[in-house]
């Protein structure tokens, strides 16, 4: 830890102490992380819906909303998927960069990790290699303690 970081440490502790004295609830400490988690969940749900629609759209070349661009067919849902992915990127980076201060915030981070590592849920835990099984069980336990389900992984 640098000397500058050491000098900031008492200030940070004092800030958290004053937050608690002012009647702030534990979840207020992670309010920004929880808000990021809500945005992430909303955009992830939209992305999943678009991807399901995209599978149906590609099965029919005559679908509505398709535009020919050169020799490639690009559907409006392809464009929206790209837009959602563009919106998701900074939110995901912020979730990773924001430290969790409570179990609720830790749950947000675990839910994000579950999304990133969703391939860990395509098989039973017993069929995963040891590392993947360890991470999956840790994420599941963290989400359970935080009261956050993994429903989006079961879609």
C-alpha cells in the first residue's frame, strides 16, 4: 500500500463510521452496486429475449425487420443485440470495479460472475472439472446467503 493510500485509510473508515451513525442501513453502503446489478439484470433479460427471438428470426429469411446490407442480411434484432451488448459492457466493468461492502453487494458480484461463467451451469456439478465445480458452488452459496437466485441461468 502506498503512503498516499495509507493516509486515505482513516478517512475512508471515518466515512463508513459516519454513514452508520447517520442511520444508513447496511445495504446503503452498496447502493451503487445494487443499482448497477438492477441495470445489468434488466439488460441481460432483454439480451436473452432478443437472442431467443434471433434464433426464430434466422429460421425464416422472410422475417420482418431485415435489411440487406451488401450481401449480408442484418435483422433489426441483430442491431439491438449489438446495442444491448454495448450498454452492458460499462455496467459489467463497473460491477467488477466496485468493491462490495455488504452481503447484498457481494451477491450482485456473484450473480454477475454466474452470468459470465454461465457455461458452468450447462452440466451437473459432478461432471465439471474440480476448478469449475469449486467456482460454481462458491457462486451458488454466495447467492443463497445474499438472497439472490440464479433463475436467469435456468432459462
